């Protein structure tokens, strides 16, 4: 019944659409992996490489760490 007290016909059975569950699982996995990349600074390092137009190397990673440490030191500390 709906709020007016009328009976409403309900679809008897939903059709299974192949691929819907797989697509949703891929989207969830993509968001999860993107979150992990942000947490572990992989995305920040990729942005650093793109900004400086360089490839991944020991020297580039060392420069990234220095830049990251300087930026972190400038942020105000709470409490």
C-alpha cells in the first residue's frame, strides 16, 4: 500500500543484468586503490614527477622527500 491506502502493483521479479555486479566491483576496487595510493603518497609522488617533468629515480624520490618534508614543516601543528 502507498500512503493513500491504495494498492500498488510491484514488479514481480527483477531481471539480472550481466556485468552490473562486475562493473560495480571494479569501481569499488578503483576507489579503494586510489585511496591507498593517496595514503601512502604514491599519488603525491606521481604528481611531483609530472610537475617536474621527470622520471622515477632515486634522485627524484630524494627530491620529493625533501620537498614533502619542507611542506610538512611549514604546516602549523595542533596542540
